[in-house]
């Protein structure tokens, strides 16, 4: 099984670096979609099958928290795995995101961390080198 992943971050550089880490972590990827804010993220979700969302918090137009609320409000996406990746994040904000059913990891993080979290959240197995 390989994943369709949506990366929502207002920085192209950050999106690229997340994709690089996903590859280093050997996450089995099918399609990687990108969006620059929460609204674009919702638009991508409307039009594509997505297995997991990786999201930033601070973004113009619609921030990550508001996007997560809208995702959870849609019955189709209520169980969507959502991982918030940010340098920022107060304890209260992290708790609020977790209450909305998202996980949080601080940047920067080693590839092993994201591999572990993604495998746990999606149920995929890390494909060992043969
Ligand atoms: Mg940002």
C-alpha cells in the first residue's frame, strides 16, 4: 500500500523539505499533493482521494486550525489522519489541536520520527529493503 499525501504549508521551501524527509524516511508514496493554505487544502481534498494530511499552523487565507475544524466537520473526512508539523506551538494550542483529532510534531524532526508517526496513523508498514 502506498499513500496519497496532502502537504499544506504556505512555504514552498518547507513543502519541499517535508517531501524530502518523507523520501528519506522511505514512506511509500503514491501521489503527493501540495496546498499553500487551508482553503487550498480543502479544495484538494474535495477533488482527490487523500490518505493523510500534513499541515502547518500559520498560513494566510485559512490557517491550519480552521482547516482541521472544517475537515472534521465533514463526515467523509472525520477520520482523516492529520499531522501538524510546526516550529511554533504553545502547549494550549497543541492540546486544542489534539482535541480536534490531530497529532503534532515539532520541527525539526528526524526522519525516523515522521516514519513512526505516519506508520502509526495510517496503519502502513515500513517497507524494508530487500
Ligand atoms: Mg507557515
